[in-house]
């Protein structure tokens, strides 16, 4: 019986061979709570403005 780790490696190799592997880049450190909030600040307003603009065109 194949171990769980071996099975994962086999799947990874198969995906890579098919050109379907897309490993996510890993950051070294997790951003602080304040940094995460600062990064997303204004996103809600931008989305609301985009929806309002799209609806106005209809």
C-alpha cells in the first residue's frame, strides 16, 4: 500500500508533467493584523463604486 506522502508526491509529479502544477508562493512571515487591514482598506468602497457605475450604465 502506498503511503499518503508518496501518493501526494506522485500526484504532484503527474500535475507537473502535464503542465498543470501551480504552486503558491509562500511568504516568509505572515503579515500583522494592521498590515492586512491596511492592504484591504478601500476595497469595499472601490467595489461599491464599480457596482454603482455599472448599474448607472444600464
